[in-house]
């Protein structure tokens, strides 16, 4: 079926359908973004419908590849929004009625970090979608810049960053809780990390940094990782390393208790499309240490500490300097609060712009060609 590219969308597009086929099986970052950014309250006053949530992988594949495009072709008054998995290749023929939210470009830029399912099922339609569709939303300026190198000249890309809330209900540690002062041997320094344990997260590098930090500070240092084991052998190797505590998946109350013991938060990921947990950890007032890459500087601004995970001794030296100041924790908490305010003001402006963007697509009035930022 060929999309009627020259026919005004106003004649047919009165409803938005959000693809939620990926929402029935687990709760990861993509699922959280779908709920937060593509819910009726988030996109009010736009009226939203949704596709069926799928509890199994087989039903999800059938829904994504067959049911979604069939429904879209039969319902010519709908605009389809894909906040999770890439759309079926059939949506290439419905490019004027398709909006794709791109979290990152790892499906084509970091194939070495993909499991077999992602390589075979997700990467091909993703590559096709970004090369053929017209309307895109992205989660960061870094993702925007990367995506612009792949899309067609007439593509429209808009920022839609999430407002970050205190999802774990954490608070900065008070002086009475031992947040300030020099480090000692009464308890270990707890370095926190969060995410699915897989090669892209590079937790093995975090463990090596903690080993060097232990030698440099001459105090016990433990790396506590919250997250499920994913594909690859990293979880097995981490489980054999001294000073590494694997918590696995934790519910909100358990995660709050674990985060409450963290002294700093460390990410050594090879790359991120956004890195939402970095901002969420700032509600705990933690120093956040990350690789020196554009996405992390975009997210954390002046509140982050930037290191090279491939040089663990240098990274440990940089981290150790954080504890030289007697008010290191309260200083980090002030910087974190300022950064969260900065980020959330930008994200709220994005939300208003996206509502206008989607409304223009549905109205068929055309989207103005203006520099995306």
C-alpha cells in the first residue's frame, strides 16, 4: 500500500495510537519512558489510544509485525507513535502517519554490544525506519545529532526529554547520618551502580576502578550493582570479584534502602542514549561519576565528575579527590539539585513543543522546517 503523501493529513488523522506492545513483560528504561512521556496526561490535550500490550515474546512479534500495520492501514485517520521497539517495515509506506521515538542508535552503531535477538529482530527494522520515516522524537541532544546523520533530508526531529522525578523516594543523607567528614575504616565506602548487567554497561571496568580506589584511599570499598543479569558473561565474572555485591532486581522499597547506603554513583557504560538513572540518583545528593563523553556532559553539566574508565588508576585518583573537601556530600547535593532543576525545566519545555508538533502532524498543516535542538 502506498501512503497518500500529497493528501492533507487533516482529512484522515484525528486519532493517535501509541504502540504499547512491549509493555506487558518487564519494566526497563524503555517501558518507563513509554508510561511517562506517552500517557494521556503527558500529551494532554491530545487524545491517545494504544495497541494491545503483550505478555509473551511471540504475541509481541505478531502484534508488532502484523496486527499494528493492518490496523493502521485500515484506520486511515490514525497517527501511530512508537516509543519503544522500531515499527514494522510496513510503516515505511505510512511515513506521514508514523512518529518514532529514538532512544539511541546502538542497534546500528554498537552491534558488538547486542544480543542475538536484537541483531536479528530489532536492528533491521530500526535501520529501515530511520532511513525512511519522516517524523522523529529523541531523548537528548546527543541522540539528535547522531540521528540527523541517518535520516532523510525532509525528516523532522524534535527533542522530548523526560522530566525526572524522585522515583525511588530517596533524600540526601544528613550530617547525623555520617554524610560528611574524612573517610575511615568503620564501614566500607559504597560505590553504587544500576542497570542490566551486560557488556555495554561495562560494569567490569567499574569493579577495576573500585579496586584502584581501595588501594588509593586505603579504606574498604565495595561496588553494589542493582540490576538483572543480562546476556554475556559479565555477571558471572563480577560475582567472582572481591568487593562486588550483586543485588539483582530490587523493588522500589529495596532499591531505596540500597541507594540510601551509597556514597557515590558510578557509571562506566560504553555509551548511553540518555542515562536516566544518573539524574534519578541525584535526588539522593550523590556525587555522580561518569565517562567523559558528550551525552554525560549534556545530562550532568557541571554537577558530574568525568573520568576515563579504561584508565582505572587515573579514574580512582579523580574520584579520591572528591573526598578531600570536608563538605563533599552537601556540596554534591547542592550541585545535584541545581542540575535537576535545569534538566526538568528543559524537559517541560520539550513537552509543550511536542504537543504542538504532534498536533501539526495530525492537522495536516505541515511542520515548520526549523533547526531541531
